[in-house]
C-alpha cells in the first residue's frame, strides 16, 4: 500500500489519495498514474525539474527579439552594438577608453534554490567573447561573468574592480556576488596578467589559474575569440569553468574541452541571493581593451511554482516556443482518474471503466504496434527528434495506416510528453486536427498512435526541398484550403473547445496534410519539427527563422497567449503565400515579414506571391491573405485580429483590417496589459517539453515539472 500526496484539490487543500496497487491487468495504466502522482512529492529533483534555455547572439540591431534593451539591462558605459554586448565601450563614437566599467545583465533574475528541493538550481552557461587589444597596446583590465543581487553597477568600479565592486565594497560579504573573471592586469594578489579566477564578493579571486600555461591569451594581438563554459551542479555544489579559443566568430562553437580549467566547490545558497541576476561586467583602467560578448547561452533549472489557487475548470494549454502541445492536459487525466478512483474503489473494475471512458484513447498491445511497424524498421521512419521517432505502420487487423510515435528512452521527460499528448489531443475533436487513435505503454516504452497523414507536412509542399530537383508546388487553391483549415482548427482551440487551448507551435512543419490536402494541425508534426531542429527554441540564436514564428512579447512575458498563436499563424500565412520561410533574407530585409511590409507600403504586395505559382492565383485572395498575415504579425499583441475574425476574413465575409504602411514598433511593456490572455508561463523549452503552466488569471496550469 502506497500513500501518495497529490495537489489536485479545487480548494487549494492537498488531497490525500490512497492508492493500492491493482492487479496485473491494469499494470500499465497504473504505472502511468503512479508516475504522475509521484512526481510532485517523492521523486528526486534531478528527475523532475526542467531547465529553461536562453540562447542569445549575435546581438544585431535587427534582432528578432525586438528591442534588446528589453531583454538586457545595459548599464553604461556598456552598450550593445556591432553585433555584440560591449561591456565597456567599443571603438564606435568619440569615447575615452580609459577608466570605464559597465554591466549587461539579463533582466529577469533566476531563482537559485527552492526550499522544497534539496539541490540548488543547476546551470550551464557558455559565451563567446572577444577581448580586443586596441592599437596593439597593453590590455586592461578584465571581463567577468557575474551572479549578483542586482544589475546595478557600483560607482568607481573601473580599473581593477572589473565592474564588480569598488574600493569601499570590495570583499564585503553583503555583496552577495560570485563571478568568473578573465583578468588581463596583474594586481599584487594576482598570479599574472592573463588569468581566470573565481571571485566571491571581491576582485581577489578565491581560486585563480593562469591561462598562459594552456597557451591561451585573453587579449592577444589580433583577433581571437574565446568560448567560456561555466557549469554549476546544484546537487554537488560544484562549479566548473572551461575555456577554448575560437578563430572565427561565425563558425560553429568549438568543442568543449574535456577538462575544466577551474573547478571548485561552491555553495551558492550561502553566498548569493535566492533571486540573482546573471550577466557580465567589465572594466578598463589606465590600460584598456574592448570587452565584447558575441554570443551567450544559459540553461538553468526552473523550480515549479507552488501550486495554489488552481481552478481545475479552466484549462489552458500551449507552448510559446519550441514545443507544441504540452503538459497541462495531464491534469485532466489525473483529475479524471483520481475522481474516478474516489467514486469507486475496486481496482480492476475501475481500470476497465477508465479505459472505456469516452475521452480515453484505446490502448494498443505492444506486439500489435511492433508488427504494424515491421519491428520499428528504420525504413518506416517518418521523422525523428528529441522526443523520439515517428514510424509509419499498418495495423494488421484492419489494415489501417497509422503513424506511431515512440518516445525516447529518456524516461521522465518522455513520460511527461507522452501523457500530455495522450490527454490533450485525445480530448480534442476537430476535422482539422490530427486524431489520436491510441497509446501503448510497455516496459518503459511509450507509444502514441495517430492517423496517418499521407501527404506529410505542409513545409514539404511549399518550400523547395534542398537537393530535390522536383519542384512540386502546392496550387493556390490548395494553399487557400490549407490556410482556412488551419484557421478553423485554431479557432476551435481558442474559442470553441470547452477549455481554452493554445497551440504554441504553429509552423508549416506542424501542419499535416491528409489525403485530400486538408490541413490537420498536430503535435505529430513535432517529430518533423525536430528533424528540422532549427525551429526549436533552443536554436533561437543565429538563425532568425527559428524565431520567425514567435511573438516578440513572448520573450518578455514568457507567456503563450492566443495572441501569440495568432502571431505564429501570421507567419504561416506569409510563408504559404510567399513560399519562403519566415527568416528568409530578401533584398535589404532580414526577415520575410519586413520585406512583405515594405512591398505593402510600396503598394506592390502581390510581388510577394510565390513566383512558382506563375500567376495561377486569385489576386484578390492573395492580397487578402498577405495583408492578414501582416495584421497577425503586428508587434503589439492586442492589435492582432482574433481567430474568430480571422476565419471570417479568410472566408471573405469580413474585410481585412487596416494595415499601417510601416511596421509599428514593438513596445514593451504593453500599454494595456489587460487585453492579453495571460495564462501560461512558458519561459522554458529546450528539448524538454518543459514549461511551467502556472496560472496567473484563474486559468489552470498543471505542472509536474
Ligand atoms: C584613470 O584613473 C587613473 C587613476 O586611477 C588616473 O590617473 C587617470 O588619469 C584616469 N584617466 C582618465 C582618462 O580619467
Ligand atoms: C548556444 O546554443 C546553440 C544551440 O544549442 C549552439 O548552436 C551554440 O553553439 C551555443 N553557443 C555557445 C556560445 O555555446
Ligand atoms: C559591508 O556592507 C554593509 C552594507 O553596505 C555595511 O553596513 C557594512 O559596514 C560593510 N562592512 C564592512 C566591513 O565594510
């Protein structure tokens, strides 16, 4: 007999759900439920907690995040220009190089521990820097990666203080500061003028290591880049720092060395604030250098918020970036199961009943699926990604073609993904959504079975496939049909289904096409999307397109909303009409949308229509969809049309809203926040389908992360 705790009450009181292991016939479903119920209370942190991932750089002015200053706090004399975070001034403008300090921090603090968990947050951060020696002079003083209680720069922190402390505060415990410095000036406490150090509350490093022995020079003559990795293990409380040279800033990041250059135990909890800011500081003194950060990644543990004030009536689902249909629906399943469990208590009976509940999908036998896919033959593979592999199969009994998604072995996260899909997709019914036929759970293998979509995903039909000589192009008629199908599906999710559902990962590769080229929105596209890795959030950096579908406000709110879905839909509209991916650079424009907006202003919008259609399209329709695409891409969320209106616009019964000649600026914070949906916190992503679905407006999120 197990007794498990589960916070499923409407009224904010934990429910004790006694659970006795049922008979073997119900073993598989029991296993799932057990995993679910165990998650919040008893499993170890390492297995439960997810990370959120931030990938930044190059820091161009046309950066798709919108205004960089809304993501970073830029404390002068730091600036962002020439594609980099210039922690002290770069060569642009009329400046004095001497005696500067500056900071650039990520605006949002990170929570480094949570009293419910023994381990602290773990993080991995890596950054590409260039410490440039001006006019072959003597460099000075240094640059540091910093964890600090605030972004603000101490006064007089130039010279040896590296923007970390000053003569008055250096060494004071109350600084609550930890930094990894790259120091190019030797003070009397330093080993040399080319070292890396771990600093706690002071510029006097607790540990420092000369880099000269490793053949690394922080600021040599000429242009050399360095990559630094700082890994913190919150369970072992150990920090490891790695460094490697990189010749070309645009080349892929060099491999991480096997051995850290510096490794130290570090109990962050006893040193820094629970909510701390991450960023960079740097300084120059009498000698100077340019301190540039060209790329910056962080992946860090996210602690789930306390689940309180839940209202299980309203359930919202979504994913701002990266991953499609998500965890929340698990709640539905658990709730149902638990409710059912309470209603009656003879186990095998219940399980039987559960399996035949109208909303519950069919359980397949593993053998059946194995046979259907010819033992998961690689030849039957439809797609592959971090979530697992999708196979085509033919069910032996009814000769039905299916797509079988096998979740990867990486247990906990697969289970989350599996359960979310299972419970969400199965409850949705719409002719423009991919149908889930059933599931299978055996010996740790998790499988979902979908309708097979013979025409694959939309992206295969509207973009030229690399290496393919056949230029198959979807006709205008079919493109229009696909667009309306997707609009219907989204309107259903947003407005017609009894719970509000946000898709969060609209893009051509997530839109499947059935045998009649009807659009079917699905998570099934996920497997496809991951093959096409560049469109996941973790890949945001560099490739603009990775973000072409993500509404600018998402980077600030971390919240998926219906408006952000509409933004993604706008991107899909443009790509379907233009036959180009959102991040396509055209003429002087970095992004498809900017080019289309320009053509609109010039009253030449039809020039954006895919030339492969060779004028075989309906002018009036093309113009309508392009303008609608722009309207949906409005940088201000509240200005975007709603799905109900969009459906009518596509059908031609309502005119397209006015589209201003110039793309409006992204404004943050939004003036009228009340207009937004604000249900889902979704800063996390990466290959995990992780996000915290915390409710902020009476809607429910369920988080087992
Ligand atoms: C920089 O500070 C040093 C003292 O720390 C001073 O001697 C020097 O004149 C200063 N340089 C400038 C340009 O202010
Ligand atoms: C940041 O992450 C991206 C995507 O995972 C990767 O391609 C890139 O090399 C990383 N950059 C650094 C500086 O580690
Ligand atoms: C350290 O800083 C605190 C807060 O600013 C201050 O009250 C205290 O006197 C400082 N301690 C020393 C030794 O300077």
